[in-house]
């Protein structure tokens, strides 16, 4: 059984990993690669930006809500 302090540190570690992943997803070198691979319309670049943005927000919400829901069940 994990203690509440341990749960907080795991949440912090997971949110820290999410922050690093978001920084990599939106780093200028990766954005330049996506921009170069996009077709003439540029739709792929926009889809990448909004998809990555939605993914980061969704994962953050899932991490925060899943911990809160587990705490209520106990």
C-alpha cells in the first residue's frame, strides 16, 4: 500500500515527464521537421500542432483526475 506522500511524488514525477515530453514536442527543431514534411497546403503542420496540444492537455487532465478519483474510492 502506498502512502499519500508517495502518491504525490509519483504524480509529480509523471507531470514532470509530461512537461519534458511537451517541451520536446514543441521544440523548434521538431517543428521544423514537421514543417518540411508538410505538403503545400500545410494542413499536416496544423494538425500536428493541435494534435500534440490536445494530447498534452488530455494527458495532464487524465493524470490529475485519475489520482483524485482513486483517492475517493478508498
